[in-house]
């Protein structure tokens, strides 16, 4: 046997509790939309407006992650399109777009199969979008997912993007009936700096997806658990406990599916005949601090350094770590750490690193309005901030990216 033969033999489950683990894939589209009847009816009513000669310019589809926003909206719109010759729907995910130009170009790609060159600018991309939509049926819904990832960039701001999309000259000249369904975790006007001209062009229609409670999670999870596991592998009491914990902690069906999958893997590895509460508890703990700790230890040095700045302030007299903090507070915290000059980070560098950390799911950011003080970006960890301090000594001891003794300007001076 080769080394790989041994490797695969050692890691293969000898007596698995699973019969179809794919049923627990959080990205697998369900055969039936469960527990979202109210939201399906709201979307359907809006779509039926085409029979009366009207679709709202915009519809805000919002709610926490894992609450069925995307799958429900796509399913209802798709089924309506299949039954209505004068209606079409297109879906675009903007999560990976790093600029407003790239967001517009992603829409252009979905409609035409091609992208425009940077030299054509936003005007050129939108002209291509309008030309493409001329060939579409009388009514079109454009679903823009992860719309809250749209941000200001050096060339445009979201107001330019949305105004062109909603009231662009090319759209009005062609008399296009385009409705934009904006899918996000927050209400759009809360999450972005939209001016009055854009808000006036938006219809204000909203469909809210709340977190799943115990009863709804049970309806969604039970058939998938029954399909995924062999008979008796998840006792009713254990299933009910897992559902309660998932509802209490997250209300997120994707995390709930992951919880049962990993608990089943833990039970199989331990040679158990069924999943136990202890397997679920171990999974919850593992998916918590241990999983985050592994991520932290694998971070590049500058990214970890920024996290020490994000968690570097302590509230008095409570002694709790201050959350959230601003970019300037992160920079100030780093400067108080007595770092050697080569490790000091500019505010611009900190902003870029925070963006990376947000992409990794380690921090959350949003913009607060402070009246005359303007708008300030807020930053907080997506996990218990104490975990950064808990892992600091281990990170310094294990990192191979820098010499720990070279990090401080004067090792004898405390931070």
C-alpha cells in the first residue's frame, strides 16, 4: 500500500451514521420552500402587478443571513416567469464585486455574456445594459443579491450607481419596465449613504425575512435529517435539543444544517450508534472558539495585528473589551503597543486589512451617522473579542512570519 492508501483507509468512516449527507448541504436548493408562505405571498402579489400594468421600481428583500431571502425570491420569480410570457427575471450576486464599475459589469455579464472594458466607464456599461434589456420581454425583474457589499470607491459612489440603474437616461429613453429586487442583510437606506434623489426613485416596497424560530426550523430540518441519517441515528430528544439551540443561537438554517452534519461526523468518529447531545455540544463549541482560533493562528501577521487593535480598548469600569471601535481607534491602539517602526500601519493600510478581515468573516463593519460629525465606520469582531487576547501569546510563539523579538521598538517597554 502507498502512503495515500493508508491515508484514505485511516480516514474512511467504517460505520457511518449517514446515508445521504448531501441533504445537509447548506447550499443545496430545497425541492420545496418551507416556512416562508407569507414572504412568498408578498413577492407574488408584487409580481402580479404586471397584469395591472405596474411593477415597483425597487423592492427591498432583507433579513439576517440564512433566513431564505435568496432561495425564496429566486424561486417565486422563476415560477412566475415560467407562467408569464411577458415577464423575465435575472439574478446577479454582487458579493465579489470590489467597485461600482465591477458591479455594473457583473449585471452586463449576466444579460449579455460579456463584460465591458474599463475605458468605457460606468456610462458605457449601463448603455450596454439598456441595449440588452431592449430584447427582453415587456417586464423584467433584476435580482441583485448581496447588494450591501456595494461601497463607495475612488470613481463613483452608490448614489451614481443606483440613480443610473433606476432613472438612467438610457432606461427612460427606451421606456424599459425594469424592477430591481435588492437582497441584503439590512434595509438598503440604513446600510448605504443614499441621497434624496435616489430615495425618491425607490418605491419603498419591503419584504422582511425574520430569523427562524424553533417551530419553523423544525419544519425545515426534520425531512432533511430523515433523508441524511439512517433510521434512529438522531433520536427525537436530540433533534429537538439541536433545533432549540440553533434557533436560540442563530435562527439561521445554514448554520443549523452544518450543526447536525458535524455532530453526525463526531458521532461516527467516536463509534456511536446515534448522535447525542454531547455531540451537538461539542460541535457548537468547536464551531465557536476552536474554529475561530484556527483561523486566527493562520492569519498573516498584519491581519492579526489589526485584530489586536480592534480589541485593544477596554471599557472602564466594567473591564470589558470595547466594541465596536472606529478605524482611527484601531490605529491609535496599534500606536500604543510600542511596535517597531516597520510594523506601524497607516490608516489606509488598516482600512484595507479590515476589508480583508470582513471578507474572511472575522469582523463586521457598518457606517454610523453622527450628525455634524459626519459618518463613521464602526468595526467589531464577529466573535467574542476576548478570543484574540486569549490566542495572542500562542500566535506570537508559533508564527514564522516575523521574529517575535523584533516586533517591539523596546521589548522592555510594556504595551
